[in-house]
C-alpha cells in the first residue's frame, strides 16, 4: 500500500483531495491577500484636485522661482513691472523706489518669535567636520602652502589660496523686498483677491501690459509662504482718496483664497497715491546681485521717463548700496487702449464667451460690436455666407453648437483687414535713444523701430534696437 502523503499522486494515478482544514486555510489565506490589496486599489482610485495656487507652488519654476537667488530677482522684477504699469495707466511719470534689505538669521528668528538655540549634537548637522576630515584638510592646506613657498623661491607664479569648501548646504538668507510707486493704486475691497487668489487680476482685457496672468506678486507671496511663512504687507491709495488701505495677508494654498490678517483704512494726510508692497522671502543676493543691477539699468534705458531709486541694505555697512536712475525726459508713451478681438484670432471657446458676455441681442450687432474690422456691410456679407439657418436678426443666445462651428470656420477662411495697431503703446525710438545716452554714454548711437506686424490677427511690434 502506498503511503504517499497529502496532495501527492497515488499509485493508481488519482489525485488525493485536500483536507477540509487545508482548504479552509487556503481560503483564509486568499481572503487575507484580498483584504490587503483592496485598500491599495481604493487608494489609487481616489480622485484628487489641486487649486491653481497648489499647482504653481509645486511648479514654481514655471514662474521663475527655481531657487532662492532667482526667486529674489523675479520678486523684485515683478514688483517693478507692476509699478510701471500702474503709473503708466494714469499717465503719471513713474517714480519707483525699490529696497532689498538683508535680514540675518538671528533677526529673522526674532521677527517670528523663535529663540536662537546653540547646537548640542554637532555631528547631527550637515556641515559637521570630523577630526579625521579636519586632519586631512589641514594636511592638504599645508602641502599647498609648502608648494607655494617653493614656487615663490624659484620665482614662479604663486596661486591664491583656494577657498575652503564647506560640506554643508549653508544657512538660508532672508530679505525684505519693498517696492513703492506713485501709480493708480488699488480699490480697498479688491486688494485681498488681487494678492491672495492666483489667476485673478486686472490685466485680462485685450490691452498691452507687461503682465497678463496675475502671477507676479502672488508668486512672491507663495514663495514667501513656502520659505519664511510670513504674510505680505500692502499699502495703497487711489487719487483723491483721503485714506490709505493697509492690508496684511497670506494665501491658503489648498483653497486658493486670501487669508486676511489685517485690512483697514488709515489717514492719508500727504494725499499720496500709489502702492507699496513689502514681502519677506528667502533669497541669495550674492549670486544674483549683478543680474538685479543689470535689470535695473536695462529698465532705466527703455523707460527714460521713469525715475528709479534702488537700495540694498545690510548690517554690514560695506555691502550697502544706493543707486539712483534719474529721469531723462517727461515724454511718455500714450496709454495703451483697450481693443476688441480680431475675427481671425478667436477660437470656439472665445466665441462662446463673447456670446455669453455680449449685450447685443442679434447676430448682426454682435459681429459689428464685438470684433474689430467688421462693418455693417461686411457683417451682412458674412451672415449671407453662413447659410439659410442664419439671419441678421438671429439671437446670439439661440445659436447651436453646429452654428458656432460654422461661424468659427468662416472666421478662419474669410478675408479681414489687418487691425490698425493704434491700441499699442511702444516705447519709441526717441525714448530709447535718450535712455541709451543717459545710461551707456556711447560715442555713437543708431536706433531703429520696426513697422507694425500681425500674426493671425494679433498685433506685433518689435521693440526698437
């Protein structure tokens, strides 16, 4: 008789059935595996959403906040360009003050109420140097000095002592960036959303501006929240207002809404108008000093009608810096005009939005008033070309999706005159020449301004060079 054990093949070639206990065990084991896998499957199927603020916080390099040094430069640049736009929008000769103040770690800790603490476990830190590493470094330095002494004795060129390279990442550097202008200012009730809600702003109309997406100052606030956790301070007053708005806020990254610490009105005894923005961020002045100063000089060249006062302040007096870029002319470019869309530059989504926003009831009036370069006669011809389903009295709100596609296709195929370009406000060859002479002092100057160009109905005017 074969004494083959459980599960083996019998001599007769038949398979022995597993015992009830074994079957139960396998079933139980399988059940455990299923119960462990289920939460993972459930977790992977969860739908997650991100707010615009979260997206740009995680992809801050898109907006020029790759590292502390570039973040300092981008913050300063965005505030300056917002200030220029604000002053130019009311035809006010720009008078802009920029201050970058270095804040030591001790001062920063005091600001946030953190007590400085001495290191207890030195070996815990990234910049710790063991005794063995120190001996190796000192021996290397001694050999270098010996070689230098021999070279000096032989009359050979002596190299400078190489700077010691620390292993650690170094302490973070903090800076208070302040930008003050004499521009339009901002309405009291709008300030929280203008600074604390990403992708909200006043530059979404079809008008020439230096910025468009409402990112600049908001990204500076997001970087401040990520690097220092401190809010932004805004002072603002509009022409004729007898008060100054003061607002201190930060941003709720996950909800993309402002978190207001203080929002109040203060006396405006000096009748000042404009804005003053102050933000404290991590930065690196050493690596981006030259780039920041080069940018300021470039702005002085292309905007000779503006006056800039740039200051860098530090506890180390020898690092302090003050540069004034004086105004060279009182002639400003005209204020850019708000314009309408060119038919060849619109898409289906834009057509739908224009229909939603229009106050014109019928198709004829819609075509005449919502687009440039469509006269009444031209609109009648376009409607006739669209087919029997269209008429001048067709209400725009009744248009079907198929009809909208037909309009879009006709816009892409029909011939339209180029836009006039009178909505643009170029710096001009005259101003550029003055700026070059003022800042660069060349022996010879030759400037040239290109003619107006168009690309799919969009105005293009290259800066003079």
